[in-house]
C-alpha cells in the first residue's frame, strides 16, 4: 500500500472527521506502513534456515 493508497483508505473511512483528524490518521497509516516496510527489509534473527533471500538459500 503506497502513501496515496493509505490516504485514500483513511479518506474513505474518515467521513465526518475534521481535516486535522484525517491528517493525523494519514500520518499514522504512513508511519505503520514505513515500519512494516522496514521490518520486511531487515534480516530477522528468528527466521528459520529456509526463510530469507532465495539467492542466499540457493548458495547454501
């Protein structure tokens, strides 16, 4: 979900909210999306031997 998708979702759910409330929810959605992207991009210490980069697995 991109920033514009997050914004569109909040706007769809935001009927009756003030401009400030919508902006706050958009910022929160963007923050969560950024955190999720960082988690997916970072190596996880608890991953099993078959999770991770397919190229690295092929080399093993």
